[in-house]
């Protein structure tokens, strides 16, 4: 049986009802699936039409992976019920995506285990490269924008000092990027890549490809000089376009200050307005921002800064299927966010008339590795980059009996595993694990290889710690992180989810004010005493002296724990989430 493209799209939507396995071995083969899902003609061709492709937060995932979207992404106050704070059925309804479809699996956590087996893995640079080449071929002059968090998140990116990702991004033909976790390799390494690798080299192919690194909000700490170009001008089909960069504004707070000691960050609305005005003054008919603010911050910025046609956002890992229009004194700005882990590619087409945007079309395309053939050149490059590390990456440390995932406002099962390991190996009563949003997912019965473990832990300041803390200090820590996550002003939200907690139980009222969100803290059923000291394990300390203190890297602690499991099997984790008050019925919670 052969299917037309329209018929196959209908099959994609009805797959769960029919119980159809959409893979390379399904009745509708991968080529048909590729045509159906990725047949996206441009809005128009020739003069006046410009296109941007957008990826963000791939976290160094070169190979296809599994990634579960959050079942909790709370929005409070004016943000309640608004994108990106919709999960599950609420998101599908808003985006008009049929339940059970391939798109529903990509955008939501719903029926994750069964859907992951049905639709297969997502992402992978070889499959992403196929899609990028296809779209660039149909859209001459289209630019590929990379929102950052690209060089961090895998063992090989850590072990190669980000070189594997630099080589892969040049081969992918990334045109413009900004950053966040990139800065945790240190100022010297970042500048080395930007000033050498990203400048057009000699010869041909990937080595000669140029990447522009832009960040209008990064200045020197002494005289306030720009560290990077604030924006770059390009021309596409007779239209001048400007791409302004917005690096993660809270890098020195969320990550170690000493790694960027000579640089200052910040949101810098006024500087953003100056950059946009300057680009317009130089003839830019289309101005876009490639941002690592996080979507709530982007939405606020879009309401305050005039003259931006679109913000291509990242940092919060929100896979948002639609572009959100935001009114401001100068008109309307479209705000998007393209998920994480190489799982999505955003496609924005503009039609420009009389020197301004007259029409647009936006799609957020999931990258299904079963539906997109691997690009041979990129596949060969990835094989070469990984070859020295394959045996180490593939060593099985244990097998998981339960689903392991991280993403969500509160504890995920991967985070619970890390907390359990930190407490048991180091003899602590309580464990804190950062609310990192990166980290791949595993299905029950899947082997936990060293690579999959490192997907959760691969950072340049990985040390495991044990610290004596009073009950009062523990509450202060929880209150501070909660305010970071739930402050009603997005400009005070500094990224990341709630700190993950092991051992400790507590109640949270997200809608309360700073200092009043955390209550009823208990350890082993007994109230935590404000003046009593407790032994608290953690990792990823931002203090520079953590390495000098003789602390082990967190992966050594977790690997020790995994290998000590009876039969090297990890039972399903009991997830320690707080009791939540005042959020019943919130569409950002399953």
C-alpha cells in the first residue's frame, strides 16, 4: 500500500488509535514519513523573501537521543495559562495538534514510554544536517541561528574541550550564534574558538565556514567595551537583515563567576534598543534577536524594545509550536523558543514589502531520526570525533528498571538517582542537585552507559560536596531558588528549575512572596529544626576553591553507586517532589 502525503499526515495524527508503529519498518516507509512531515515549501521565493532556521540548547548531543518533555511547567499570575506554561493536553489544544500523533509526542510528555518506542529517537546532528540542507536548498540564503548551550552537555564535549561541537557546528553550517554554557569553558577558550575556529579558514568545506558569535549584552568589567560583536548584518534576496545577540544575562550568577571574571552580563534593554536602532539606521529591513534569555524574559523584552521582528529564544528548553505575537510601542514582535537537545528546528519565513515585514510563517519541526536519513558527511564526522572514546562511552554501568528523565519544575527520576547516590556514597542525610534542564531520558530496561550517565553530569565544575547546614540555611536555600523560579517579574528569574532534593520533604506555595513559599520541612518524618545542623550533599559548586578541597567529580560518586547496585540494576526511583499548595488546576501541571 502506498500513501499520498495528505493521507500520511492523517496517519501521523491517528497513529496511537490504530496502534501503528511508525518506524523504518512500518508500512509507510521512512521516505514517505520524511516527505509528509518535512514537506515545507517556503512562503515565497526570490526578492523580498527571507528565512531563518533556529536551533538552541542542543547540549552537545551529536547522536539521536530520547527526551521527555515536562509534565510540570508552572506559570503564575499573568503567566498562568500562557505559553510556554502549558503542558500535555493543554499545549496540544492550544497548538491544535492531534493527540497520539508524532507531533504530540515531540511537544509533550504524554504516553512517553509507549510513544518513544513507536516513533523512535529524536535529534542527532547527522539527521539534523539532512533537514538543514533540505531547507537551505529550498530557501536560498537562509541563515541557521544557534541560540547557545551547544558546547556543553556530553562526555565528548567535556573531554575535547568543546572541539567536537565546534567542528560539528561548522559542518552543520551554523551562521550566527550566541551563548551561555559555552562560557563555562572559560574566557580564554571561548575567545580562542570565536577568534580562530569561527573565522573563515583556508581550503573548502566545513573548515572554511564562518560563524558569527554575537552578544550585545556582554561587556568588559573595566571599561564596558563590547566583548563580542553586538549584531551582524547580512543580505538575503535583496533584503538587508540584522541578527542581534543576547547571551544568557545571569551567567556570572548561575555559573561560577571566576570563569568570566573580566566580563559583565545583564539584560540591558537600553543597549538592545540602541543595537536595534543602529541596525535599522544602517538599512536593516528585518531585525531579529537570537536570545538565551529564557522565554518569559523574551516576552517581557519584546514588550519593551521597539523594532525587533522576531526573537528566537532559548535557555528554558521550551518546545513552543507557535510564534507568540507581543505588542510594543513600535509594533509587534514574534517570540519563539525551539526546545532542546537537537530535537527541534524552528523555521521562520518572512515576506518583506516596502522595507518592512508584511507576512510570516513559522513552524517548529521535530527532528525524528527514523524519518530523516543521516547525512553521510556529518555521520562520518561524528564517527571520527567519537572514535577515541567509544569504548569508554559504551560501558554499561547498570540497567534501569524505571523511566529516567530530568526536565520539569521539580524532581525528575534522573535527579532523584543522583541525589540518592550523593547521600548513600557520602553518608549524607540530605542532598541538593541543581535544577539543570539538560540531560537525556532512558526507558525502563535500558542500559545506563557511561555516556548516558555523563549526559546528566558533564560540566567543568563537577565536584561533589558535603556541607554542614542549619535548618535555617536549608530553608534559605530553598526560598532563594523558589524565588528565582517563581518571581512574578521575569527579569528576576535567573533560569533553571527548582533545586532537586533528596531525603528532605517540604511544602511549597509557589504563589507566595519571597521567604514565604517553603514550609513544613521534614526529615524522616520529623520537623527540621532551624538551629540544628544537618549533613547536606551536593555538586556543581560555584566556588573556585571546590577543586582544591579534594572533592571528587560527581560522576565518580554516581558511577560508584551504580556499580554497587545488586545485579547492577537500578530500581524505579521514588521521586521526592514537594507538596504544592495553590496551583490546583494550573494548565502548567499534569
